């Protein structure tokens, strides 16, 4: 799409590049005469480079959106192609030649369609994962790393499995192995066991729609946890309708391996709190639905005490982490995430509610 837009002659000097086909040739200077990728704010909202991801809460709205987009994009000479939808009635409004070839013009196949690199099953409207691993008789650090990077999980849905590979890579580095040095038997055995289990991840199906239909209240809940080897942060989105039916979906997560230098758990808890704060700061501005409340949950009283104190009171490791935790800025329709609540309070709340509402019913039976 971008290559169809010609840049004005006065502006082409801003798009100069240096190029040569081989190291032995002299460097040549070129000017790009058409628009480069990501050089325009047009990629904001629903366009990602030249891919469009959009939708509607209703079938009628989706059909209207398709017609309006096609008409609007025709004016500058752009033709939107490779259409895919989870609704056959929406696809029926699109000419055959404009539908995605790899979906065979139908959504009744169980073959996934790649959406920005993520596998999507239109017939069931769920995301899935395609993982292909190569075997080897001799494993090296280079081969292990090349296999790990095949797991494409930008939103952290496979974090529980991916973190295992991160921990293993850290262990490989601690052995100071060269890139092509054969792994020790114990390390190679550990890697083979992990690799053999990875195909199970292809059975995971994640619903694309994260909200309940006709939601009247939407909340964001962030959690973090820590171990001696790794720590993580995860964000869920919770919605309910007028009947108080509640749906909670995993939105995103992020993991990190713990530092090589041993640390006690409280400082690592603080690192995971920082990870959650950064994850919330990156995620909240992308949400286009009205959020009623934002919660960041902690199960560490020590971390909560640190968060409420002055960073300069503590040792450098703790003080730097406290200083780095951002003051979250969110859109006007969101509240500032300034409350770190104990996880125990949440469990007590649910226990009290369950006991008061359900125990009497059990006794009456």
C-alpha cells in the first residue's frame, strides 16, 4: 500500500539511503521516491503497515464497515484484498477475487490464518499456535536458541512454557559453552524432554473475543509473582453484563528470568511489581473500551511497604527499582492505577461472599 504513494519531489531528499550489493562494491546513494513503511501516522488505530484488523459487535455493523472501507480506500487507489472473517454472511458481501486465497474463500476449514504472525481459526474464532521443532542427534547452544525463537508468543499467552526455555538458556550461558560446543548429557536430556512436550501447545485455543456480550462493566486486573528462578506479570480483563454473568480472559503477560546473582525473594517481588507496572503502562493505552476500575494485586506485604515509601531509604537494588516504577498515565475514561491491594484481601472477600450466599443454601439442602 505504501509503495503506491509517491513522495513530493521536495521531500525525497529526506529518504536517502546507502546501498551496495556486496562488500567489494563502492557505496551508492539512492533516494526513495515512494512512501516508506511506518513513515505515516496512517498505521495508527486499525492499520498495521498494510494490514487492516477491525471488526464490529454486530453482523450488520461488520458488513457496513466492509462496504465503507472498500469505498473509502478506492478513492486513493488502494484495493483491500485477502479478506477473512469469522462470519460467512460478512464474507458473502466480498467479491471472490478479494478474499484470502489461503483460506480457500471459506471459513469452514480448520486451517489457521496468520494475523500479524498469530494463528487464528476463523471457524471457531479462536487463536491457536503452530509449533514445528527440528530434531538433532547433537545439540549445541546455537541449535537450542534457534529452536526457542520459533515460539512466537508476542502477547505472553504461552508464558508458562516459554519461561522454561528462558531459564534453560540462562543455565546454558552459565556453563560458558561456545556456540557450537556439544551440550553435556544432562543438559541435552533436559532440553529433549522439554522439546518433546512443546507440540502439546498446539492444542491450546484462546477465544479472540475477550469481553462478554453487552458488557456493562469492564475491569482490568494485574497480578505478579516471583520465584527464585523467574518472575512474571499478568493482566486479565473482567467483564459482566446486566445479569451479572462474569467473564474473565487472559489479556497479556510477561516473564523474566531472575538475575544470575542470587537475590532474596522480596527484592525479586519488587522486580515483578515493576514488570507489572510497565506492562500496565504499555497495555492500558491500547484498550479502546471504557474501563471502570484497574487493580494491581500483590501478595507481598514487604513489597507494598516499599511501594509506599521513599526510594532513597533503601539499598540501591530496591531504591532503583522503586524509582523505575512508573506513575501510570491513562486515558480520561480510566482511573489511575494507584492502589496495590493484597491478594489475601481478595480471597477473603470471595470467601466471605461465598460463605454468606452459599453455605445457607447448602445447610437448607
